C-alpha cells in the first residue's frame, strides 16, 4: 500500500469539503478502495498505485475548480468525479447556495465576504461589465470594503497581477513633517482602512508576502503620478478629497488591461474651502461615457451599527 500527500492550502476547506463535510463523504464513497484522511491543509491518501493516480488527477481538477471559482456544488462534483451523486447522500440543497453571486470572496477560516445590499450587488455587476466604476455614498455603506473584495477576487482568479490601493493624504499633508518615523510610517495611519479590509480577506502571512513583493501596493495618490497602471486592479478611496487635476491624473494612469474603482462621499470633503473636489467634476462630465459606471449608495446601504443610519439621516436634515 502506497501513500499520497496532497496540499489544499490554496483553497477554502469549507468550500472544498462542503456543509457538514458532505463533499468529503461523497469523495470517500467514490473511492472505496482508498483510505482518505484530511488534516488541516493536507490530504493523505493510502492505496495502490493505479487508484492513487486516478484519485490524484480527479482531485487536482477539483482543487483547480475551487481555487478559480471559490464555489463547489453537487453538480460540480458529478462533472469532475465523472459519476452521478445521489441528492439523498447529501444534506446540501440541490440549488447552489452561492449561485446568487452574493459571495464575492472567501476570507481566512472560510469567512464569506458578501455584497450585502442591493447597491453593493450593483457594484459587483457594474465592475463585471465596465472597466471604471464610481461608487458614491456616505460612511458605512461598504463601498470601500466591497471594492477591496472585488480586487481580491480578481487577484485570486488570476484576472490581474497586482492590486493598487490609494487615497489622497489630505489630512497628512498639513502635519506630515511633525509626525515621527519615515514616510511609510507617517502615511500608513491614513491608509489604515484599506489594510483593515485586506486583513479580513487574505491570511496574514500571505498578505505580508503580497505587500513585500508589491503584488499589493498601498500608497498615497501623489505616488501615482507618471505611472502606467496596467494588468492591475486599482482603487482610489476617499476621492472627494482629490482635486480636479489629481483625479484627472489618476484616471489617465489606466493601462489597457486594468480595472479602476473610485469611491467617495461628497458630503465629507476635507479640502481647503477654496479648492473644489475633483469628484464633483468627474461625476458631472464622465456620466455618459461608455465603459464608466456610477453607483450611488445611500443610508439604506449602511452596514455598520444601526445608529449610523439614523445619525446620517439627522445630519442630512440640517445640511
């Protein structure tokens, strides 16, 4: 009897093995001559050479499917394993619970990052159809979080090679010299919301690796000048704090194989009073350009504490 060890570290085990380990039980029944043991990120299989070779080929297809689509249902199992699976052998419903498309990406430990409101789902649909998306709405509507999830999904699906996340460092601009540390240490606090979103979606060690090799880059908007951003997913957050020239500079960095998402809240502009927000201008002049979509989120999309929606409504009444 020979032994085969296979790694599953690149896939979400909750998706691979299914609810209540239904998929795992189905796989074991499909290969009754093999002893299959799953522990952590490794699968150990015992059996004769022929059975092991057949299993390895099918299982590699299974892993490729889960890694690419982050989804696995009974129909997928039937197709990949090459046999009909009885619905009675599984507690999983016949309809795929992820078929609605609400799950954008799986985070560490199988946490599902979803589009939780109608306008967040509209963001998902819009970036699938267009290359530039403006997501405009008040605080707490999940526009930045959803945008980061879409970027992480594109990276996991190998649709792009890099993620670039940027913000205008408006608050940092006035006091940067007085803060301790090097430039990165001074800028990082203003980019913290982007790091927080990534922490929810990528395991810590992998995120550290991506940041070190610049697969994921987080930088102030000024650092985009002079670059061509191609084969990447780029998010400009807090765009209401970009000037006309800064936003024009950013949008014209776009390479032929890039996706851009611009998020902003036109009610929270931190620019000096004499400076106009470039976001206002962009929303006015870019509305009718094919390939550019604009999604407006509202208080109905707030996914923070229930009081946030009431606070936004109260402030809206006095503005």
